[in-house]
């Protein structure tokens, strides 16, 4: 571990026992670049975070005034603390599951071990600094990149028109590469590229199961990767099983049309056609309660139903699911998808998916392990 490369580290220790706080300080005291701030409870910790630049929080659970659970919720609720890792001091596995769903980044057990403390802190600070580098890419810079990329697509279109040579296979390959790069940049900023890849691979598998050929399934995969390309300023995913406020719906609808307009500038290859369908329709519902156009039943393309289903499936099983901030079990996920068959999702596609539910559970687990 190259501690000097991390620069100064400000560690906040939140524990009502002064002995425990001092023990951490003594153990890490030889690391001259680690500076310590102490808090006796969650209320004091939040005041420290408000006034000082903290790089990581070491949080005890059982404290007076404001315990670790409420403190963790409060920290993770604030976007400005998003890059501050919070490690919980506990060894209770049942508590760990609950705390993961609240946003905990790690767990450290007592009695403290120097090697464990150092390795955990080093790993989280290194990861946090890496994420900060990407977050320095401001919205203005992203918009500039999108404008430049759009200009490149327009230029490509004009050149092909001039030459009157439509090599669609070559153009489609170029489009996939270009839009994939743009989507990856945007999703890295929003920290969700792994989820995007998981959903794309699951959608490809489901499309093959439904009867699409390999070429079509591959196009669906690449189109699914860029489905959120219009979400420039939205950090939260759309909760497919829960209601959105009118304001949230309007915001997400705007992002949908922004992504659609971006693709609308490109030559109409199969890839672009499929991507447009996914962008415009994957938030629509079978019963007409979705958006942006309240389409229903056969008005919605099967490809959109595929992506909607796999996206919700993955979200329900995600460690920090955006759905009610809860980690769902496989049985709960199965039940929720079955309940929403004929409401949110196409009943025949849902039935096929649920008939192969164990396959998709195993496939998702393999994909997650490969992306770690």
C-alpha cells in the first residue's frame, strides 16, 4: 500500500466510548497522513461533516442521542456526502444486511486489528479518490462532449449522403462504438455502469430465449447499453414498481426525449431503431400507467418489455436497491414480478422469464462476479 500517494486523509471516528476512539487513533498513529476527528454520537458527527472535509467515517452503532442507524441514513441521504465511505463497526450478520440496504460501504469488527483497519481504509480512500476524478467531469463538460459527439454523427451522415454509399454494417458498427463510449462516460459519472451492463446481458439472454436470433440479440444488447444516454443530471434510477411524483416523471420524460433526439440525428440502422424503441418505451407499462406516452399492451414493442423486466429484476436483487432502499430475496423478486405481470410487464414474456427464473438468477450472479 502506497499511503503517500493518497495525500492527507481525514478520518471521522464516531463512537460514544472514548477508549474505542483512542484505540483507533493509537493503532493508526504511525500513518502521518491520517488526521483524526472524533464525535460522541450521530448528531455531533453530522455537525463535523457539515463543517469539515471528511474522507471516511468509522461509525459505531449503539450511541446515545443519535445512533449509528439514523446517522448512516442521514449521511447517505445527502448527495454532498455521496463520495464519503462509511464503515460500520459490527460483526452481526443480520445487522449487516440491514445496514447494506441503508448504504453502508463496509464493516469492521472489534477487537480492532491494525492490518484490517489499514487495508479497509486504504481501499476505500483509493476508490473514493478514483471516483472523484470522474465526478470532476461537470455537467457542462458532459454536455459539450455530447454536442461534439452529435456533430460527429451528423458529419458521418453528411459524408455518407455525399458519397451515396450506404455501408450500413460498417456504419452500425461505428455507431455502437460511439454511443457506447458516450453512455459509459455518463454512467461512470452516475456510478451505475455495472448495472447497465448486467441489464444488457440479461436482456440479450431473454431475447434469445424468446426467439430472437444471435444477431438480433446482440443488437438488443448494445442498444440496452445506451438506454440512459439522455440522463445528464439524474443520479437516481427510475423505480419501476413504485409511483413517481409529477415532477420526477416530468424530469425523467425530458431525459428520455433528450436521448431520443440525440439518436435521431444518426443514420437509421437496425441498432438505432432498436435503441430508440428501448429509450422511448422501456418505461411504458402493459396497463398504460407508464410514460412518456402511456402506451399499453401491443402498442409497446416486445424489446421494450424485455428491458423493462430485466432492469426491474436486477434492481430488486441489487445490494443497494433503489426500490424502497431494500434488498429483495429471490423469492420476493419472483413474487413481485409475478404480481406485476399484466400490469407493468407483458404477461407472456413475464411467464417465460419466471419459468426460467433460476437460470436468470444464476446468470446474474455470474455476471456480477465478472464485473466486480
